[in-house]
């Protein structure tokens, strides 16, 4: 499989190209469980072989472990052939009271701790630290990471600092990444952000970004990277089961039933729920990429195969008709479906 079959899109009004499928490196930072170093390196290698050329990481992921592993795995590759994003907002500082293991979901030693900092100095220091951990000469995209409780400093200090670096040619594109859509829409409307990383808010089970982020991107000529497209797992299997996660919690029975109904429609159209979940966000013209967490070569192979699997346009029409997705979801042409009732 070549990178042509993965496809490429450019972040609007920037020189930055992303492959249609991205490699999310949070899991190689030992998210929830240990990923052996050899498996992490092999996963990045498999992603490269599958044609993936966009890799996303952050200091938060494994207290720097993700950045270290990703940088080491890419170091022998030609730097002009791939795109890397990382994030700012959480500085890693010495932990004066370590307890042995990180408390934020990563199975790593807690010799370091995270410290919120969206100041100009904090942003510059964070980028310098990331370049040191990765061994890379530059970052192509830098996002503000979860600035939910820090809007004023993020908008007034962090984003203008990133804009200065972008305007100097040090960074290719800038933006913010969050689990909510309302504040991301503000970044698109009110700041110099080029792109936002939208987690879980434009999926087969949640199209709330149609109310804010996606209109803002369209209106201002900006771009969206979609992550969390499986909503923490409920959309990740052909047949959703009780006990699966939705937004990091056990999925309510009504949502499991809805996911099963969507899966049945997928089957009727000759595809699967996971393939449709990956394809769905990119039916919107302003979504330039879907990035998935990948822990092993097997996961990379599965995700790449799902990504390239054709999903018929008639599927979205049928889901609209049955009331399983919103009637204003655009199809592959970028036009909303007619507002038909189930």
C-alpha cells in the first residue's frame, strides 16, 4: 500500500500536508498499559510502510515517553517526507513527591509531573523541550493542548506566540486540540489558529460540531483534524457490545442500541461500523485528516485497511433517513442531506 492510497490534504492557507490517516502516538506513551519499546518502534515502522506520513504526539503522553519513542522511530527518515505535530500547555517538571507511577492514565514512572502553562515563556520552553525529546529539528504543527480552563492566557499569550513562530517560518501551522467543540470554535473565529484537533465531537454518535466548529472552519477557511472517532471504543467493532466505552465511561444502553442500529445499516451497505466511523468525519469538506491511536503493527494494518475500504455514499443517506445521524450531515460532495424524517 502506498501513501497515494492514503490520500493527502493540505491544512488551509498553510504549506502543511497531512495524509488522510494519521498515527496517534498517545498509546506508545503507555496509555492504560505498557507498550514494549520494540512494539512501539514496529508500530511506527508499520505506519510508514502503510503510507502514513502524519504523526501526532504530546508531552502529556507518558510524561514525554511518546515524544521520545516517536522521535527515535522517525529519526532515520527524510525529514521532508513526514509531518509531526505536538502540543503545548503542559510543561513537564520534576515531581517532588513521586509515588512510583503516573496518575493520569499512563503506565510510566512519575519522576516528572505536568504543570499547566500557556504563557509565552511556557510555550517556548515546551517546544524546546519537545525538540530535545524527539531529536527533531522542527515541529510542523503545534496545538494548544486542552486549554479548557485557560482560555484567556491561551488566547492572549499562547496562540500569539505560536503565530509569531509560524510567521517566522519556524512552525507550519498552529491551533488547539480539545474534547469539546464550543471553545475550539472560538479559537477558529477569534484567533490566528489554522487548524483544530477535534476529539469525539464529529462521529457517527455525536455530530455536535455541526453547531459550532465546522461552520466556523467553513466561514474562516480553516481546517479540522478529527480524533476520537470511535468515541472511546463503542464504534470500534463490527458488533457493539454491552460494557464497551463511550467517552471514557461505560456506554449507556441507549447508545449501545443506537450503535448496533448503525452497524446493521453498515452491514446492509456492504461495510462495517469501524470503517464507517473512520470515513464519516472526512465526508465534511473541512475535515482534512482522521488520526487514530495505534499501538502495534497489527493495529496499524487494521486501521489502514479500514481507512482504505470504500464506504458507499448511500450509507450516509440511509442513516439520515432512519434518523441515526443528523439530517444536516453533508455527504461526500460537502452538501447536507435533505431534512427527511425517519
